[in-house]
C-alpha cells in the first residue's frame, strides 16, 4: 500500500518558487487561505530543488526550515533521493517548457499518485502535452493575469466583492458545496420546499450526476436528486439553521471533494 | 511598407498622377504636333503607343504633313522610351496593390477605424501579448466592445487573422493620435499588458497626463509583475493593479490544497464551453428597476436570473441573497450568475438602453 511522507517538492528556476514560498510562509500565524479552507503549511514539509544560485541564497536566508537541494530536477536520481516516490505533491516551474514536460513525465513514472502542478509559458501547445504526461494542473501565468484583468475590466465591483468574500474569514458570508446523498432529507423535494429555502439560503447552481453541464439559476420547482452537488450562498447564521445532518455534510465537504469521497 | 495607411496612400496617389500625366503629355503633344488629328485621335494614338498595340491605322508618320514629321517622330520616340517605362512602373504598383490584398486590407482598416469611432463605454487593451490576447478572447466571448493597440502589425495580424469582430489599431499607445483613433475619450477602462514594468509605468504616466489635459474619464488597470513597482504604479495614477506573480503563487497554493476535481467557482470564472459568468450590472436612473421592490421587479421572470448580491449605492453595503422586500435604487450594483443571453437581457433592463 502506498504511503505518503507528507512532503511537497518544489523545483524550478523561475521566479515563481520564491513567490510561492513567500505566499506560503510570510502570512504569520494565520495560515494560508485557499478557496476552500485555511491551511497551515510547515516549512519542514517542503523541499526545494533548484540550480539557481540566487534562489538558493534567498531561500536559505528567509526560509530556514526548507530543505534546499542544489541540483537539476531533470535527473531522476535527484528526485528519488528526495523521496519522490512517497511525496504528496510536486510543483514544477522551469522557464523551459520542454524541461517541465520531461520532469512531469519522469515524476508520473516514479509515483502514479503524486499531485503534479506545473507552470508553462506556451499554454496552447503545452497544456495537452503536459496533461497527457500526467500533470494534474497546468498553470499559465499569462492566462492567470489575463483572466484577472478581464474580470477587473468588465466587473470591478464583483471582483472586489468576491475577493473579500472568498479570502476573508471575518465576514459573515459563505459559499458552500453541498452533496445530496441518498439519505438526504431534502431528496425529492423542490427547492422552494427544501430546508435551504427555509433557511434563506440561495442555491446558485446545481451540478448533476448524469450530465456534465451545470444548471445555473435553477427554477424553484427543481426537484433535488441524489448525486446533485449544490452551490449554496448565504450568511453563516443561515447555514447554521440547517439540520445537523446537512451541516455535518457541509463541513465534511469543505475538506474533501464530494464526488471523490462517495465513490 | 506594409500596413502603414498614409504610406500606401502616397504611393498609390503618385502612381495615379504619373499615369494621368503621361497620357495627357502624350495626347496634348500629338494634338499639338499633328494638325490633322482630333484630340480623341491623339489620345487613341497615345494609348496604342504606350500599350504597345500599334494597329498602324493612325501613326505619327502617316498622319503628319511632311514638315511635321521630324518633331512628331522625335516626340514619339521619347514617349515610347520614357513614357512607356514609367507607365509600366506605375501600372505595376497599382496591380500589386490590388492583387496583394493591400486594397482589401486598407478598406478593412478604414472600416474598422470608422466603427471604432462609434464605440463608447468600450475597453482598450494595450499590448497584443499573450495576456492581452487572452483578455480580448474573454471580451469577445462576453460580446463587449474593445480595441487592442500594439506597435507591431504582425502581432495584431497573428491574433486577429481574418476575424472581422476583432478591432485593433497599430500604433504607439503613448502617442495621443493613436489613443484618439481608439476612441479613448469615450473609453471606459484601459488595460495595460506590456511585459516590461518600465514601459507600463511610462504609459500609465502618459495616459494620466493626457486624461487630465483633455478631461478623459477612463480607469487604468495594469499588471505588475514585481512588488517593487506597485508603489510607483500607484503614484503614476493607476486605478487598479493586477499582481500577476502573486496571483500565480496563489493559484499554485489553491491547486496544492484543494480536492481533486474542479470547483464551481473555477468553472464560473473561465469555462469556455458553457459561457456562464458571474457578472454585474448597474441600475441606471431611467431603468424600470429603479425604485422597485426586488419581488416586483420581475427579473427572474424576464431574464431567468437570480440576483445573488446587491451593492446598495446609498450605503455602500453588500446584501447577499437579498430578500424580496429589498428596494432597488439607481446606482445599485446587481451581481448574478448567468449565460450571455440572460445577462444581456438584464443589462438592457438595468441600463435601459
């Protein structure tokens, strides 16, 4: 049986490893807020593999808990030595897309269940290749900034609102994904008769088991079915009005993905 | 040079003038030197000479009195050698212009400029970089008017190709003329996507300067790769900074710590198959929605959309999942999730245009 050692390997010669570590560890006692939850990364769980001297120096100075290895990640021996076979995840970020592809391939060979996150510059040509090589997510810096800029251009208020809404824990609002299991008390009820309507929660979208399409703005006459995943929006006191069963589910889902945990 | 409108114009005008000049010289010359032929016959003689047809029905030898022959023949020799060569040269330029697609391209650029001049409340993207093109893609998808400006014709051409719905202008964005062509006076927001922070900084300052001078009211959004430049950008007058490198790091963190499948929010942000976006509209003064209770607004009935949140204009507060008794006012911002068609319906309703 496969056993992880809880380690995350970061390799690359771009500026992103440094920004990544700054975002991970310079947040003080509060931990990092991701879209779904707050996490508390520990420096001892991270290994940095790079041959970029500047990066090695900065990291050794500012993040002393991280294991820094001066080597080329394209060398399989280096990856094996650092325990790639039992690691949780790897972040690959070289300036050369071919190098990223090579490391993705060898990592996937060495460890079929590791989470591989890779950055690339030529997204259109590289994305399919990287995915086929075994990457779990491909990140394109230029797409991310394009995305953010487009949002800022056409919907500035919403962007500001979402930022506040999703990335601050002090506010009163929450968005949750709720999975409708076969034992759910709302099963078969229309939205207007469900406990969500009674708790003044808003069901924004429903992802159904049988189709890939997401149903947005579902009509209030929609009948909740087994396997539906609801995107629910509301205030925290309203979420607390839900029955303990649903609340348990909701808390559960925050940590684990619904589709993943039930199958 | 390819593409430069004024340059092409000059070349074409010169070629046309050249042709007219050669023919007039030929026509009036023959008419003056040969007493027996009419103006039309002189023109005919010039054309058959320059096109090397030469039927022989009219000629500077046969149609001349003996005393006219010498000057007529000398004139004909000069016309044949110099006239014909410059006629062929000018005709060549015109042919090339028509056949190489320059004509079509020129017409398209002119049409585009005319259309752009009618834009208002549009967006201007500076830089046809990867980021810039991504923004353009997204705006096209949402059917919002925009213009891309880049100094390189090649970059614009590579992106736009034959797509007539993409509006672009080739030129230096720090030049007031280029900006005016892009309709900057009526633009809503400008996005700066230049790769170099120094260039961006210079551009922000120039834009701000021109805006104050001319009373333009657009907002400036710029991407800032390093934290070092953030303060400088702000001082230069940028309205919103996109911290690109930190966003990348944040995205990696989200990927690291989140469960396997994509979340709803990711799909809302950039799903290309189902064009559904979280979006917003502002209620205008003339809108039928102003001073209406949310439950009486018929938004759900008319557009199928549910309003997820409202930003109250008078208080500046956000109301999530507003209840039916919420009184909509002008200036309120409504946030919803929907496809293009319903969001356009709501936009028309709210903005009353």
